[in-house]
């Protein structure tokens, strides 16, 4: 019996079983994409915290709903994506002394955080102030008819992910708030 077990082990080693290169995708087969998405998560969360803190400094009030997660970018089929990015969002309920339009006070917050010169854009029900920094897109949105708050949204660039890792990124949860 021991002889048979020894031969099975020798055959397994000689065939390369378990040693990689066997056509089975290793979950860590994309260290570059995985590392890029992990770094993007850290960068976007740090920028979001900086912008929310800056918005509170400019408008008073407090933050809420500060969170984020990974989203698919380019569809590769039904419930399948070929690339992913990290998104963060939040809300700043402005203080009683803040004056509309709130976005006027937030342009300097974006530039102080190292973002490009912000651009004001119309959106349904309000306006958005958008800017970019090192591939991260940030936006403050004001919706005057909906209350005294400002929305904050950031996202990183799309990162191609090998097919073997797509399901992992699609189902990944990131429940912790960034602030």
C-alpha cells in the first residue's frame, strides 16, 4: 500500500500537478490588476475623506452615508464585467449658516486637495462641480429642490481584470465607511 501511495505521489510531481502551469487559473494570477485596484481603493477613499472634511469646513454641518465599493465598468456578458473601479460616495448635510449656491464654496476645496480646476455642469434638478486628480474623478452635486445637502462622488479609472478574477471583484463587499 505504501509503495502504491509513493508511486502516486511521484506521478503527481512529475506530471506537474499542483505546481502551476496546468491550465487552471490561480486566484492570484493577476497581481498587477489586484494591486492596482487595492491601491485605487486606498486613493479614492483618502480623497473622499479629504473632500468631505473640506466640505464640512466650508459649509458647516456633518457627513453621512460615507462608503464605497467596487463596480464593474465594461460589460463582458450578463452579470459579468471585464474591468472594475472603486467608487466612493457620501453626503454633507450643510450647517445653518451656509449660503446657496453651496458649490461656490466647494471649488476651493477641490483645488486645495490637488484636483484640477473644477468644471460646473448642469444635471437634472441641480448642478455638479467636477474635477480630476491622477485618474480619480470627483464631483460635488447640489440639488436645491431636495434639501440642504451636497452629494460627494468619486471614482477611479477602470482596470482590466483577468477572467479568472472577475467573479471575485464582482462580489467583493466594502462595507466600512471611509470617514
